[in-house]
C-alpha cells in the first residue's frame, strides 16, 4: 500500500464560483494508492497519521493537477518547418513535417506539459499514413510514452473520411490541379490507407486494450464537420453511446468552416451535428470560435462542453472565441494548448494568463474572465471533457491524487502584498521554474526539475539524433508538393468570401 501526506503552505482545492475558491491554510492531502482519503490542515492530518511519509516542505502552494484539454503532437509545427498561417493554408504547410519516432516525439511535449503542472492530456491524434495495423502500432507508441512518463492520457484518433486536404472532395481537388501536380497529389493521398470502418475498428481495439487502465482512457474524435461524412457522424455518435465514451470534435475554428456548414446543410455546424444526436455532456467542441448566439444557447441547453484554444486561435488567425458568452451561458469550458502555446511550447501557466487577459473587453462590468474561472477551466473544466470526468480536477476525498506543488518563494520574493489573493498570485506570477513537484495517481513523476521515470536528456538526444538523417525521397516530394500547392489552395478558398466585403459568396459548390 502506497501512502503519503502532501503538505503545503496553503492549498486551493477547487473553484466555488466565478470569484471564489476553497482555500486551506497549512493544507494537506492524505493519499493512499493514488486516491485522496482525507484533506485538512497538515497539523490535523499529521496528528492522525504520524507515520505517513511527508511530501512537500510546507512552503509550497498545493493545487489540483492541470488538464490540457486539446493536444496533438510533440515537436511543434514551427520546429518541423511549418510556419504559422491561416488555418486552411497552414494545413498545406503541414505536409512538410518529418516522419517521426512517435514515442520520442510524444515524450518531448509530455516533458513540457508535466513541467508546467499538467497531469492529464487530451491527446487527439491527427491523420496518420499507413494501414490499420500500422496506425494502431503508432498509436500504441504514443500511449506508451504517456504511460512511461506517468501522466494520464485520454487518447482519441481523429476520424476523417472525406475532404482530406481542402473543403472539397479529394478527387475533385486533384482534378483542379495542373497535370504535373496530379500524380504527386495522388501519391500523397494514397499514403493514407485507413477506411472509415478501419477507424472504428481502431477505436474498438484500443478501447478493449486500455480502457480499464487507471491512467489511460480511449475516446472518440470526429475530426471536424468537413472531414466527416454523414455515415461517419452517425457511426461515431452510435459508438459513443454504445461504449459510454466522450467525443472531442474540432468545430467552427474558422469563418471558412462556418460557411462550409451553410453550404453543406443550409444551417450552422452545431445544428448539423445535432441532427445526429452528438450534442450533450459527452461532446466537447474544440475551438468554437465562430459559434453564433443560437449555437451557444443550444450548447448550454444540452450541456455540451467547449475547449478554448486561445493561443492557437491567435497564432492561426482563427479569431477570438466568445468565452465571456460561454461563461454567462453556463457552458463547461476547458483550456487546450493545441499544437503549441503562444511561446511555442506547452506551458499551462502561461496559457492561463493568456485566457485571463485575451477576453478583457472594455468597460467596468463583471463579464470578463476571473481568476477562479480560469483556474476551473484548467482543472475541473478540463477534467469534464475527458474520460476521467468526476475523478480528477479537484482535491477532495475519493478523487485521484493528481496534484502540483508551486514554490511560494518564487511567487512572493522579494515582496508580495499580504492582501494579494493567493490564486491571483499563482495565476499571474507562477512560471515553470516555480513548479517543484507533480504527482499523478499518487506517484511523484516530477520533482525539482527532474522526471522520476524517464531520462529527459537521453530521450531528447535520441530524438535529435533520429532527425539528423537525410530527408527520404517521400519527405522531399512532400516538401516540394506543399510549396507548389499553396497558390492553388489560396485560389480555392478565394471562392468562399468576397475580398472586398468579406462576406461569403452565396453560391453552391459541387460536392461538399
């Protein structure tokens, strides 16, 4: 039996409302086999459990572990040669990305996440080339990396069965290209051999292998409306209900996606997926930048969650999500770092400050993000979007012992006014160097800048060495194809909006 007593200078267990949180001075948590058994003051718990090993010095702030509600890859797109661009053009630049060792690549971003206090990640695996067996093997590499470092993962493979590069049928897009680009484009599409049925079989296999583990859950991910046929939407909705697992779906990230939904169904994207019974607490919409008021009301009515990816929305020029309206409507919201945060890393402490500041509309009203709200989004709000809902995200008896200790000296030295609220100090001042310890499932996985399970320097060197090899013929062709495609993709999307009025051209495309 594993028992420890985690002590603190002060403990913040949960947000109570938009402005208040539960705070315990000299707080402590008694965990047994990864489950919180008691909370209270350190003096009380030490008196009742004098032999329990003590974790922490009493000069740290104790918080629930953070949840990254939307994540994809290890090395960032910028590191891999894909610069920030408007999303629809950025998809084309992603073709240049190297063929990676996914185990090492996943560890790279996991190191960054854990070091900023993240204990749980929603890993939405994008499109992978290969057959079902090959894709499943690579999925297992990703899951194994999280298992080895010790954090929790809620894993899902994004299902796409149409319009795989632009918002148009693959064969139509190929036919629109100059003759010299058609064969390279066909070869690029041919790399991806998974059918819709294969994607559902992948989910079933991973769910069967991993779902009962304590630190691995398997979810479903309809990639986005334009990427999913009606058959795919129906199958995913049915599978979610049958297996009792959540779904996470990119939706309305850009204005182009809003216009695509109108062309496809004569309605909003939210109204379209609602036809398939996809809304509810089991569904999280990633981004949701272009939701309208009716959409927001419908999400609130059904209990559908939204994951707010603030840095990503800025970096890819997607727009500013209506977070203040989400909050006023009572929608459960999470925070996602997506491909990478504003500093091209996975720093939840920085992202919380981004969310806090990005939505401060002019005026003196109480309608902007608060400390407690942002804290809730990064903890309990994120937890509700994963397969761990109800078991993580707050510090309470019966909850998982996932927590982070923040060095008070780093926040308060050389001076901090005694009336500054504790949570204000944490959110506005804590940097990664203040994260002293991270515990997941009762196990210390990070302490004083070192990972307890994995050799960080060795893993990063192996990743570096692996990428020193020369580009393969396939990688060279993809780089050349990406550059050649960009003007044709720009032309395709120029038919979506009038450049003078920025209003959509109200004409129907062929197949959508």
